[in-house]
C-alpha cells in the first residue's frame, strides 16, 4: 500500500511517500480502504518529534479516516465487508489502508459524503468527551471555545449552540462571519480584543474549552465564572504557565487536562458510543456541519501541514486517498 511516512523529525518536507505491506486484520480488527483522512494539529506535533504514537500503533500519522471495510478479523461480527465507515485511529491514517479495532468504527451519518466523513471522528470525540462527559454542558451555561475556526472549534460551537448554551468563541476577524453563521453568540477577535474583559462583563464562563495551554492559563482562570471549569485540550501557547492560586480558590474553579489518543481502548469505544447517540442525530439533521477548508491529495500531505501551520483556515483540512471509493 501507499503511505506518507515521517522520514525524520522536522518540517513538512520530511513527509514522504513510501510503499508498505498491506495491513492484515487481527482477530478484533477490520481493514479499511481509506477514502480520506483528517489532518489534525497532533499530526504536526508527531511530525516534529513531539507526539510519539502509542505502542503498537503505526509510525506514520493520521488519527481519523473514512472509507470502506475491505477485510474482517475472525472475531468481528458487528460489521460487514463494503460498509462505509469513519474511524478514530491511534495512528496510520496517512495511507491507502489501515487496520483498526472494530470498536473504533462508526457508521457514516446519513447525508454525509464519504470523503467529508473523515473530518468528523476526532472533532466529535473530543467535543463529546470534554463538553459532555467532563463539562456536563447544558442549556443556558456560558461556554468559551478558544480557536473557534478550527475543526474542533467549529464542531464545538455548533454542538454547544444545539444544547442551548450561550456560546462565546475566539478567532481572527476574517473568520467571524463564518462562526456567527454556525451559531456563535459572540465572536472575540483575539488579536485586538481582551477575551477576559468580554467574559467578565458577561459574568464569566461556566466552561472554557481551551486549545492554547500554558500561556493562557491565568487569563483563562480570570475569565471563569464562580465554580467554572477550564478544560485544556491543547498546548499551542506552551506547556507551562503560572496562575493566581488565590483567584482559583476564590472561584472554586476546576482545571482539567484532557487528551484523546492516550485513553484506553475501552474509554475511546465508550466515547464513540456517546458520539453516535448524542451527535450523529444533530449531524444528520444539519444542526452540525463540518466546514471543509481544503481537500488535497494524500501525496500533498506536506502542503496540508504548511496550510495548517500558516493558520487562518476555517474548518477541517482533508487528505484524499481515493476519491473513487
């Protein structure tokens, strides 16, 4: 099979095509002929040598894909050959084929194109595991979503609005109109506005979904409402930060750190069950759509990484492995 591998830790130029043996399924695995794979910031970190794959996962990147089942392990009875699926992967999506545990598959939601379905698993699983499972989001809560224009951000904005939360998000000005169309109540220009001041005037955020990390830690605490939750899912602004502990204590606030890839297999399967129950109906009813910023051939993975690193994209970037599936 064809795959895009990391020749050595470094920049986008280290992504190169390679011919590798086709995968064979283990007893509880299926093989997917890949239609498309979603590009995530974790892929960039892995390419740079900062986010190694878990033990047993393929060494090349790719955390989500869509495609058709082409082989079944001996113990797999819940899926059939030829079914269209999307999947959450521990790695290996930058390829024509991938073997994955059957519990990490989901049916493609009705009305969603097979290629575009590759944009859904990582965003949906991240949003469900953090806003639903951890944050216990509900109507009338005030939610701040940092990085609203990205794949996770656009999904989170729409899901929060679907449950009737009050949705604030940060983005550069060029993406404001798109986020308002997706349902955001207030979009904050992070380059020219102080999100802390905006949230304080509104009484504070009950939940902050944060992809920025250490550099924003103290400001996020300042923007929380009493008893608020800061849920950190990314480290774009650094791994370390300082906070005013007195302010944290006075607000009775909570800080939770969260990743998806390192969770146990059972935990990831449970998350995907929640996604199918709580989110797929919203996708099928067009209450949640996934904006696609670009669809590039798999061979142009390096260009996809450059596009993500440049910033300014709205929604997901996809790599298309086989547009004819």
